[in-house]
C-alpha cells in the first residue's frame, strides 16, 4: 500500500539510475546522503539527495555537483521564474539576460558575469530544450559549497544544480544529468582552460 501511495523507495530508483549510467551508487548511511557518482570526461558528477534547513522546516532537495577548473572566474545562474522574480522585474530590481528564445526567456531568469558568454553557453538548442523539460531549475556556478561545505583551491569552482524534493522519476533524473553534463562540456568549449579539478573530491 505504501508503494502505491508513495512510489518505489528513493534508493531503489537511484540504484537503477546508477546502473543505467554505469555509475557508482552509494546508499544512505549515517552522516552521508544517498549518492550516485559518475565520471563524464574529466569530471566527476555527484548526484545526491539531502535535506536543507529553511527556518522551522527542512526541505528535501535533489542536487548535482561537480568541481571544475574555472580560471576566468565565469559565473552564471539559471532560475525558474516565479512571482518574486516577476515582481522584482516590474519594480526595476531584476536585471536578467535574455538569450533570444521567447519560451526560454519567459520561463527562466538568467544572470551572469559575462553577458556574451552566457548567451553563447545557452545558445545550444539541445541544452535549452532539456532545461525547458525540467519541472524546476536552480542552476549556477559557485565558488564554494557554503559555510560548512568544501572550500576549493584558487581558480576552481563548482557547477551546481538543485531541485526541490527527492526526485524518484527516472526520466527527470536522466534529463537533469544530461543538462549537467552538456553544460560542463559547453563550459569547456567556451574556455579551453576550463576542465577537471584534480585533487578535489566532493563528499
């Protein structure tokens, strides 16, 4: 009955997903989240399910992370637009980058440190199509994992994708992973010095 109500357990779905990728599956253990760790080119991508404190509640989250060499310090952010973004725009508080595709520009708020490079990054029709297929998107480059997380060496940053909820949909997981891998490839194509981050291992 529980399976009918809530679907298969997270670990069962993620174990199946890891098998499809030929990746390593790490089940939940005390102090460690459920993880899938996959090698794509020179990068190690870590998919995990965790719970994020938000005031008096704890929000389940699904995320993908990968450290990468980023000597230019390029930053971008793609966020699904919501009411507060629209309100900010109407008040002139939100300045975002449009990539020239009406459906994409309407759904997402895009910002970045280099407008031309952001437009070029998102100029890939395959990447945009996969982003549009996702339920929600919070996608960015960070210089560290937060106050309690890993701090990276100079010129090394982290690509981060987050979605609220613990995703148990294989197609959604596949699309998230494809978005992430495509973006790493695009970042490397735009900056020949961008690449893997040897010696940096995410928990």
